[in-house]
């Protein structure tokens, strides 16, 4: 009799635990992803890659081995049959809202119209953004787009600076350009479009879902859903073929609090890339300023010191930096660059070359 009671108590406890666990997971799993059932083993890893670039006209450099960003994105949208998911730091495609408009500014409007027409092609459009009052996002949602608002101030006191697309969970774009007409005309931008690559795109889609899950939240969950954890990371790369060339890939993310289990953080990924370099490290970036908060400046040494370590410890390493130079460039940039170059003066085992790209618009590069 006694042991029967015990059994019942234990059984009840087990049931309670199970219900609790189920509750916890269902709470976290707001976006139970119906379609996310693509088998990891069966996903596609023979992919086509297209490098996309925007070269401002006044630079008079020709496209070589790359496609213009406007063309690349248009072709990517043409491939969409089911869904397009976009994360962009800002939305400013409709250049008529700006005073001076070069003729290429039209590209932004063309893209915006193409996005507005998606619904008529029965393709759903989902956008994650921190903008509360964007006329373009309003126009898109009037045309059937789902716009998910993220309060980044509440979540991290930061901003969304990611910019990527997931199309049909099969194709992707990731790069420096956001949804800004200047990125399609006056700014230097670089990115990559990958087709037919469900393995990798599935993982990027998880990052999109993570953002989407945070909509209207003002705190971060302490546990993330299992469906948001990374599929590949720096210790478990995805083996794939990019245009018939064998390659390895994974997607990293930041800030750290946006990285569920197994997701490699951006800084760790950058560190790994620099550490594995044997002969050269080429970097293209808009600003080289290892500083935080310029009103009360703080030296932020992480990446700067990775480069210094590489220059000092690696034999025969060549570092090349392509940095944009415009009115807003902090003069301190030059000092940091000189300081890096100084490390290799009279050294035969390292070299630092810096190229500064003068531009009218903001330079951006990945
Ligand atoms: C990959 O192949 C496609 C066509 O098959 C081509 O358009 C593209 O430029 C190639 N990508 C690279 C990086 O060579
Ligand atoms: C929102 O945008 C409209 C038009 O762009 C503007 O008139 C209005 O003042 C904005 N509202 C807020 C709260 O910023
Ligand atoms: C683009 O700008 C023009 C002129 O300001 C305006 O008439 C049009 O409604 C805008 N389109 C969208 C989609 O916001
Ligand atoms: C975002 O969060 C901040 C801080 O919690 C709050 O003051 C602000 O009103 C929120 N913004 C919106 C649009 O909800
Ligand atoms: C990130 O986004 C915010 C808001 O859009 C912008 O002010 C900031 O300059 C961006 N940071 C970088 C490094 O691009
Ligand atoms: C993707 O794969 C499909 C089916 O195998 C093929 O028809 C299509 O041309 C491919 N797309 C690209 C851009 O390679
Ligand atoms: C930057 O520093 C100023 C001055 O100390 C401070 O008021 C401000 O909150 C800081 N901003 C951030 C984003 O940390």
C-alpha cells in the first residue's frame, strides 16, 4: 500500500516536471516553425555563389568577377517563389525623399516596387526592423508584408546592424549594403549571394527567426528555443561546394547575448580567421577606429590587438587594409594606422599596406 502511494507521488511529480518542461519550451517556442523541417542530412550543399558589389560611378572602376548589387538583388528576387525575409539596419530606398539625386538613385525605387509586388506573386515578405515610423515599411505592410518590430534600445541599448536576405529558405544575400538607395548608387558596398544552398540558408534563417522571436519584447529570454541554436559553427563547419569548389562555412553573429548555444560569436570568428592566416590578411572596412563611445572615449582593443599579434608573431604575413575616407572619418584613424604600420618598419617578416578610398557617401564593406 505504502509503496503504491510512493509510486503515485513519484508519477505525479514526473508528470508535473514534464508539464513544466513543456511549458518552458512552448513559452520559448513562440514561432514553432512549421516549415523548418528540412533534414540536415538531406539539405543542399552544392551551391552557386555570386559576388555582388556596388561601385560608385565616380570611382570609374569596372566590375570584374562581380555583378552589380542592384542586378544581383533583382535576380535574387526573381527567384523567389514562396518567401523573402529581410533584415536591414534602415530603409531608405525611395530616393525622392532626398534632395540631390543622381540618376542611379532610381535603382532604390525599382527595388522597392519589386518588393511591393511580391504579394501579387504570392510570395510572402517578412521584415525585421527597429524603425517605428518608416514610411517605406508602412507602404510594404500595406502591401501585405509582415513587419516585426525589435526594440533594440530595450534589448541591448544597441542597434540592428545586420543586413541579409533569406529567399525561399534556399537562397541568401549577406553583405554590407542595407535597403538604402545610396547602397545601390553612391556607396562602395560588397556582398555575396548564394543560390540553392539550403544547408547554409537554414542556419541563416535561424538567425532571422531569433530576431523575429524578439519582436515587442523588452528583455532577452534566458533560454533560447532549440530551433534557434546554430547548426554549424567554428568547430563544426558546413562542408559545401561553392561553384564546384570545395568550401567550408558557418555563420557567426553578435552581440553575444543574441548567440544561443553553439552559435559562434563574430569576434571569435574574426579571431579564428586571423589566427589561421598564413600569408596574408586583407581587410575592407568603412572605419578603422578601435574606440568605443566617442563622447567619453574608451580604447577597444580586441581586433586591433589580434592584428598586432599576427604582425608580430607570424612570419611573412602581409596585412592590407582598404578603408574609406570621408568628411566624418575621425582623424585618430590615421594614428592607429601609423601605429600598425610602425610594427613592420625594418621588419622583413611583415608588411602593412593601407589604401584609403575617398568617397562622397558612407563607405561600407564586409
Ligand atoms: C559561379 O557560377 C555562376 C554561374 O554558374 C557565375 O555567374 C558566378 O560568377 C560564379 N561565381 C564566381 C564567384 O565565380
Ligand atoms: C512619422 O513620420 C511622419 C511622416 O514621415 C512624420 O510626419 C511624423 O512626425 C513621424 N512621427 C514620429 C513620432 O516620428
Ligand atoms: C516615394 O516618394 C514619393 C515622393 O515623395 C511618394 O509619392 C511615394 O508615395 C513614395 N513611395 C513609397 C512607397 O513610400
Ligand atoms: C523601447 O524600449 C524603451 C526602453 O524600455 C522604451 O522607453 C520605449 O518606449 C520602447 N519603444 C517602443 C516603440 O516600444
Ligand atoms: C548601426 O546602426 C545604427 C542605426 O541604424 C547606426 O547609427 C550606426 O552607425 C550603425 N553602425 C555601424 C557600425 O554601421
Ligand atoms: C537551383 O537548382 C535548380 C534545380 O536544381 C535549378 O533549376 C536552378 O537553375 C538553380 N539555380 C541557380 C541560380 O543555380
Ligand atoms: C557615452 O558617453 C557619454 C558621456 O560619458 C554618456 O553620457 C553616454 O551615455 C555614453 N553612451 C553610450 C552609448 O554608452
